[in-house]
C-alpha cells in the first residue's frame, strides 16, 4: 500500500514536471525520502533528470547553474533542519541575479514543531526577503490526495519562480521560491505508481509596454551593459548611435560600438566628462567608474530593469523602466545628425582600441616585438623568418601572466562553449583586456561571492551538454581560493554524469585581489597576509586525484594553449601557476 507521503510526493513531482520543470537536485536525508525516491522513479521514466549531491550547499549552486543555463526553474530537495539553511547562499545569489529556483524543503509535521524535536526548526520563511513566495504544506494524512490542489500549488510555484503568477502575467522579478512540505511517518513506501503525464508548461506574457527612448540631437549618450544585460544592450547602442561599455559577463560584449579600455575613457574629461545620458542594462559590478558616472550631477540615467530583485540605481534617482524602444526626432531643427553620432562613437571605439594596444605593448613588449618583425634590405627573408620563429618560441616558453591567461581562455572559447568566471582578480583582468566576441559568459554577480562557482559551472555544463548535441566545453576560470572554497562540488558520486568541464585555476597562493585594498599600503604586512591574503600550501594535483579528476599543470604559454584545446574524457583541473 502506498503511504500518504509517497502518494503526495508523486503527485507534487508529476505536477512540477507537467509545469515545465526538468531538473531536480537532491541530497540524502530521512525526512525527504519520499520526494527523493519519487524523483528517482521519474528519472527512470524519462520525465526528469536527477542530480545527487552530498552537500546541500553544492546542490543549491548546482541547481542555480542548471536554471541559469536553461531559463527553467530547477528544484532542489532537502531534508529538514540545517540542510535547508545550507541552501541560503545559493538562494541569495538566485534572488539578486534573478535565477528561477524552487526550494522543496521537507519538514516535520506541526505537532513536532516548537517542542525541541530533533532536526526541527522554523523552516518556512527561513530565507526571509530573499524568497518572495513561501508555502507551508501540512503533512498529508490517510485518505485521497487532492491532486488538482497539488497541481495548482505546483503551477503557482513555477510561475512565481519565473516572475509571474498562475494566471500567466509577469508581475515581479524571477527568483527563488520555497515550498515547505511536512511529512509524517511512514515517510515513504516501496510501492510507487507514477501519475500520467499531463504536460502544460507555464507561459508568461509581459504586461508593460516599452518606454520610448529618443536618439539625442547632440550626441552625449552612453550605453552601459552590466552582468546579464543580454544582446538587447548592443542593439540599443547601435540604434541610439551611442558607444557601448559592456562588461565581460554582460552578453553584449560585441558589435561595432563596443568600447575597449573603458575605465580610462570614463575617467577622461574629453570622453566620460562629455556624457550627459546613460542607459543601463544588467548589473554593473566590475568598475568604480560606472557608479561614479551614474551619480554625477547633470547626467540623466535610464535603467532598464534587470532580472535581479533590485534595479541598479546607485544615485537613487534614475528613471527605471521595464523595457525601451528607440525612436528618432522628426525632421527639422531638432532632428538627429547621423554623422555627429558616428563621430561620437568612432572617437570612443578607436581611442579605446589604441589604449588597449598601448597597454598590451607596455605589459609585454617582447610579444609586441615578435609580431612586428620588419623587413630590412640587408637581411634575407630566411633570416627574418628565423628571427621571428625564435621570438615566438621564447614567448611560448615564458611563464604565464594574468593577462596571458585571460587572453588564452578567451581565444579558445567559441559560441558552442560556455565560459564561467569566478569572483577573483581574473574576471577583472578579462574585463580589461579581451576584445569583443559573442560567446556565452556567466558569472555569479548577483552578490559576487566566490562560493558555489564550481557547482554553478557544473550545472551549466550538464544542462548545455544534455540539451545541445553540438555543445562544446564549459570552462570555469577561478582563483585558488575560489576553488578551495567550493572544493566539495568536485565530488561527483557514482552514477552521476561527468561533464566536459575544465576548471582553470590561476594559482597565486592566496587572495591577491586584496592587494587592491587601500589599507594594504598601510596595514601590517604580517596581518594582511594572515587575515586577508590567507596563503595556503594545498597540493592541487593531489586534491584533484582524491576527487577522481584529471590534473594538468600549465606553467608556460605553450602548455596552457595545449591544455585548453585538449580533449578529456571527464572533468579536469588545469592549474596555472601565477606570480604574486
């Protein structure tokens, strides 16, 4: 006989899959056993993909990565007690970055709450304001399950995670929701009969009309694309005749209006000083110049609301809109001058390129020389070729700099690949030096924490490689502390899919990003080293071996290029030693 817990779990998971859910991440636990065993049956039937992780924190970020890649809410199942709290970092990131996530937490029945029962705490509302929709479901009792009520509850959870409601209207940002379900004993039964599939995916329609955004008569507009801005930012920059400042994880770092070396130009009175209107997409997080510009007197700021919970508005005075539509002034004295706009954009684009080339020459003069060997009347062509090759070989044998690492990773990544960037010095290095390229780039920039980066990248790799036969390699670029903070996510249990995943670790032996803090110039070097840089002596090769991963060390540029393009039969750690 099927227990009420099992029957309810089967009905709930059937309703979630009917509403469009495709991925369930779970960790082992007693109170959640009915949900876990039901999920396994749905996977056997081909109606769900189940991912098992021992650590709930890793599971939460894995679910976040799956949802970030697919755009579909993923479900993460936990048992009661501290297991639920371990999801908090991933829930916060999902809230601030607008990633749809359904927390399905198992709980004790109400008669066991508030009496000191084992593994029992207040789970509904545990995530506070980070979750905008919470339902606390009483434990099912003997008797028939109201399957239509369960179906309505599941559809509401999916719709709310997608930023809408059960009636199909968009009403708020996408993000995490919590469905807290209590279970009484018997907690499950071996007999399971899956409900018939009744697929009815949630489809949401936007309700807000776009706001008109007029091309300025005298060019003074700049478009800023922060994290997850998407390709619309590039299209709007072209339509406005405006330069485009696009962060590396914006999804808009391409096109003829893209500006390189934008920090220097924003600091320049002849460039940033002439800006009178800024249109912001996404969530800018990688420079101080952008918030400084947005808070400057005399600058009009239009913010196109991003997927996260809060509109990006450091001035607290921006015009926040849901979407924009570019319009042009009618012909006459107030009409736009296309030539003036081309000149405005051209100055930004060409000057930015020159600054980037000059910085490259300053950082690595030998590399510049190797690519610009000029002919000479008293040298034979063979001698020139030999000299060129000699310098090329010297370059390939040189140790790797952060800039060289950033450029190599960018060079080998293409639209069928995925690139995930951890929160370290390296994402800023890419943002400053890599040119435009239309490739999928992700980073957890909602709160820009280092936690969960490996798990997030694993989720994106699993989803992309399952759904797209042509999907390439997922590469995640992290510092050594970012790797160590999420090292548990390298644990892939028996039966779990092992994706094509390269974890590229720039190992400089600690948190050198803190070199940029102002206090680093005056604080005690010993104190800074111990409490900020936190150096370590972890053997990453032994660590990779312990988790069943391959390890490759790339100490020269030639070794790095070879490691990045090699084919591996599973996940690999590519360790790149960097000097402090």
